C-alpha cells in the first residue's frame, strides 16, 4: 500500500513502478525482481551472452517466447 491508498501495481515486476512508485525503466529494459534489467529477444538460450539469464517461456503478456536479461531474475 501507498499511505492510505492501496497499490494496484507490482513493484517487483511493473516496468512503470519498478522497485518504487513511478520508478520507470528505460526503453529496452524491463522490471524483474524489483530492478530494471536490459533484455534481448532471442530464438534460443544459446544466443544469450555470457552472464545473461535465459528466460523462457515468457509470460503471456509478453509477445516474445524467449529473452536474455542482464540480471539474475526473469520478468514475471
């Protein structure tokens, strides 16, 4: 909740309120685990760079089946 107002977003996964109210992720980033992370759409996990997390399958809200993210947590 935000003071007396009930929160209607998930600060752990909402790219417009990532980790805090109105903390918007930049273009090319998404919110994962409360942090903005960059991501790349790929055909398979083999295309992920060293140190990137492969996330598949992505949630239905995403138009992509597989992405590589720069952080340790996949978007929900």
